[in-house]
C-alpha cells in the first residue's frame, strides 16, 4: 500500500471518530490477533487499527457493556481496598474507665 494513501485514510478515519478515547473491538488476524476484545484507545491509534483491519469501532451496545463492566470492576476494587484498611483507635486508660 502506498504510504500517502495509508496516512490519508488514517486522517479521514481519525476525523470521523467522535470520541477520544474511543472503544474498538479487535478482529481476528493472520498473525494471531484474537477477535472480540474491547480496548479503549486514542483516536489516532483507533484510526490506525481500522486502516490495518485489526479492529473495528465498538457499537453502542458493546461500549455500554464495556463501561458497565469496568465501572463494576472499579467499584469492587475500591471496596476491596477499603476492606483491607485497618483502623486503630488508641484509648487512654482514663477514657476507658469513663465509659
């Protein structure tokens, strides 16, 4: 492929992509690329993946599912981090006898 055409296609696709970062869905490739993996990438990377036929833009339902899963995972990790925090309260002997 002519490099001028390649980069022209990349610029056209990059201008057409609305979100930055954007979600792409991987496609099966001859060099071992696994299909169906969602990735959040910058617009320029997404354009390159689309021109190289390594990925496609994720449709709205796939994007919503991905964002729901990542939000749930983030909340779970935050809860686990809070659960690991150990809190100590130092009480003097005087305060202990008051209670």
